[in-house]
């Protein structure tokens, strides 16, 4: 059944935490294109104002979701919908600042939901909640032990444990009657994503253009789903139309490309598309992320979500790499002119 209150022709007000980030800015633009008024909260620790479009319907507030007094000053915004993306992003930060990552996922989420009580909320979780030891496509009803989450976080509660705890906060709110939807995205990539914090695709593209080595961890046979950001956002908007997806027992949904690619495949693809002379350098994952292990296989089973957003023809990894490469070349040309 379609949800008329959140997806009608009438414009609404939307609060987006982390809206200046990679996925966040795409969500913001989509809401603005629909004629909505958007409030963005972001501390700009990893996001940037350059990601946000100029619009009289966009209002930006710089601050942290861990700062409850700051959030309290915004209570009068009274949004119709919350899209919660505020998080620590990238393995370089996630493996270094476990405590901050966990606190942002837990206390930060609670702060946002408590400040704007009762407002329907879309919470962006992570495929990390599926743990370490998968060998097949993962489903939303798959059980993962806390031991698996701790294994992902190298024994110290961080990103995986934090995202799982965030989900539990959302599910508790859902059981109490609040409309809550939990999205588990899989390796979302595209233009405007930066490699600064460990994102593999922009890192490979930038290094190839610069003639630097492409560092591949371990044997490079780790498999990932690489999912186009625009397609991901379109899926989220489609999901928001359905009443049942805001209710307990129905409100956790995978979003991502069903085709997996090894990191070796990605590296060779980038070298081909950039026509670079860069070499591939193999290194142990733990040299870069001490005490952490890399996930061997992470691809979603999207059977459940497809019942609502339809069977998706996701852009191929090669086409996304080409698009990113074109964007990088354009930016470099502008900077040089």
C-alpha cells in the first residue's frame, strides 16, 4: 500500500543528517528536485559544502549530532521526515576511532530521534552488520552474532557493532509506533566520492591518473557489490512509498548491485580505462589497518527490496568507473585553466 503522507504531491520538509556527504548530497538534491524544503545538519568532518546545491529551499546547520544542546536549538524546525546519514565514513577512520564511530552510531542516533520525537525516520545502516564470514549473497533475515560484529571491529565495538546498535534503536522506536525504515546499502560509489578515507574506487582512479601504484590488499580476490549512488537513492525514494516498509518486521531492506566483482577485477578495469602505467601493489590488509581482517565476500540478496522498487538494472562497474574518470578529468581541467 502506498504511503500518501510521505510521498504525495504536496511538498514536505525533510531533515537530512550528514547531508553534505557523498550519499547525503544525492538525497538532498532528489528532495529539492521534488519541491521539498530540506534542512541539512553536518559537522563537515568528512562532507563539504561544495556538495550541496544552491537553493532557497535548502537550509544548512553546521554541528554534530553528538551535540544534544545544538540539536535542541533546531527543535522548532518540525520536519515531516528525517533521513539519518550522519556517520563516520571510510575504513581509515572507522578502524582508527572505534569509540567515536560507535558513539556517533548510538548516541548520535538517539539524540536525533529524541530531539525530533515521533517524526518518521529513514536510518542508513551498513552491510557491515552482516559480519565477516559470508560466502553467499546476504539476506535481511540472516542472523549475525554479536561475536561476528566484534570480529569485524577487531574486538573493540566500532563501526559494525555501532550500526547494528543503531538498527536496534530504530527498531525499538518502530515497535513503539514510530515510522522507521532501515536501509542497508552495499558499497555505494559514484562521482563526488573521495578516496581520502579509504574508499577504493576513487583511490584507484586518482592513483592511476597520477601514475601511483594501486594498492590491493591480500590476494585481491575479495568480492564486493559496487552500487551506483543515483540508482541507490532512487530505490530509497521508491521504498518510502510503501506503508508496510515503515512497520516492524518489514522495515529492513538491502539496496545494492547483485553482481559482485573482485578487487583485482576493479584494479585491472581502472588501469584499462585510464590507460595508466601504474602497477598493482599487493599488501597485507593488517599493514594498513592493524588487527583488522578484510571481508572476503559482500554481495546482497535483494529479492525482498525488488518486490517494492522493482528489478533494477544497475549500471555496470565499468560504466561507473568511466563516469568517475570523466568527472575527475573535468575537475582537473577546470583547476588547471
